[in-house]
C-alpha cells in the first residue's frame, strides 16, 4: 500500500504530492492530467513572486516538479470510488484498486457554464469566470456579470471598483444574494441591475463586444455593448464520485477541518473540491501542503 495517495493533479494535488514525497514516504498520484483548471487558463498574474505566467507553462512546471520526486504517477487515470477498510481503497475507472494508509482528495471544481452561443468561443477572449483573476484585465471597460447570487453580486461589487461600468443580469425576478451585498451593490454609481432576464448570446469579432438578453416579462430582446462577460452561476466541485463516503456540504464540497482532514480518518482533502471559502491557485497549493502535513502527522500517530 501507499502511505499517501493523492487523487487529482491540479495545484492542490501537485503540492500535496511534493510535500508528501519530501517526507520520504511512499507516495502515489492519480491524475487525469497535470494542472487542472490552470491548463485552461491563458495568463496568471496573481501567483505571487511570478508576475505573469501562461497556464499551460505553470501546468508543465507542476508536472516536472512532481516528477522530480519519487512519486508514482498514474496518468491519465480517474478515480471512481473510495472505501475505508483496513486501508483506504480507491477504485479507478480502469478497474484497478489502489490501497493507501492515507488519501488526499484534490479533484478540484468546474465553473458552471451559461450555455449560450459565444460562451465557449470567447472564453479567455472577454468571457471570464474569476473576478479576482481577470478583473484587472477589464480596467476602465464595460462588463456584465451573469448571476445575481452571492458570488455574482460579490463579483459585481469587486469589479465596480476596477471597471468603468458593471451590468448584472439575473434570470429570476429577484436577486438571491444576501441583503447586505445587495445594499452595497445598489449604493454604487456605476452598476445597473436587470432582473427577470435571460442571456441569449455573447457577441464579438476576435473578442467580445456585446451581449443580447431577453426581458422575460415582455419577451423583448435587448443588446448591450461591452468588453467583458463574467459568468457567476456557480462553481461545482468534482466530488460526485465520492457518493456518501465522505461528508460533503449542501453544494457538494468536501468538509475539512484545519488539518484538511475529512470525516473519514486518514482521508484528507485540499483545494477547490473542499469547503474552503476562496478558490485560487495559491490557496489550493497551500491547502495541498497543509493536507500532506496533516496526513504525515496522522501516519506517525497511527
Ligand atoms: P483543479 O485545478 O480543478 O484540479 C483538479 C484536477 O483533478 C483536475 O485536473 C481534474 O480533472 C482532476 N479530477 C477530477 N475528478 C477526478 C477523478 N475522479 N479522478 C482523478 N482526477 C480527477 N486562480 C488563480 O489563483 N489565478 C488565476 O488567474 C486563475 N484563473 C483562472 C482562470 C480560469 C479560466 C479558471 C477555470 C480558474 C482560474 N483560477 C485562477 C482558479 C484556479 O485555477 C483554481 O483555484 C485551482 O486550479 C484549483 O486547484 P485544485 O488543484 O484544487 O483543482
């Protein structure tokens, strides 16, 4: 059996694998690919100490760094289920079962898409999902935020301080965000809110230059000229495969304590698949390191 088995090769998993291997213990990693969401990111400017790096390059660096250590890399592989017996057993989609004394779950998350024409086409060309990451790219420009829940309204407030103007599009007749966020939003001079509207299409040439939406009350179609679209309709953790094995919250995030331990002794979790409030590369790497140290601590006590 492994002493530490990491599931997922994004920033959290890579960091966990390196921290575990540096303790000289038998470490394995099951990865679909290295980099996770970072592979899909054009440029990163908030990875502290590196002013700018392409996502593909950071992903290659993660892979090289993990492979620099004595880590069993199983790739491309996906985990299918997890059970705690004498060891923690992880079944892979290829039918193999891996045993380990501890497991670190780091299967990340994915942004929910609005699914309108133009969204995929203009991803990284005006369509963005992360205001902390991409907000500054739209300095002085006009943007729309799709989604009026807490994340959408937080994004709109955040962006209003950077961009020229923010329009919020909410499908339902009311915003779902907390009252205190709504109050703050409505106090800002450069924000417009449209409720009960449905996004129809994101439009552009080489980059986004507008959006069309339908007023669900009147069925009228409207067009707004802008340079950026932030989609904020939810981040979904990749945890469906765990079923009831590990305790998860209402939205499926794995619940962890401050050692990144889950409800199963010996099973830890890190990064975007957990209930950590903010989802960023640097935070995921920190939590991967914390989980590996938590697992090491567990191993020396058990
Ligand atoms: P992930 O990166 O999601 O990696 C998890 C990996 O596990 C994935 O490869 C996934 O395929 C794999 N996996 C899933 N299920 C299984 C399974 N059953 N078995 C095996 N493997 C599995 N953050 C920043 O700090 N700065 C930025 O500029 C920035 N820009 C972003 C831009 C975009 C377009 C996106 C989508 C995200 C951005 N983020 C940014 C957020 C950042 O990428 C994430 O917070 C970070 O990648 C999370 O790391 P993670 O390791 O927890 O998860």
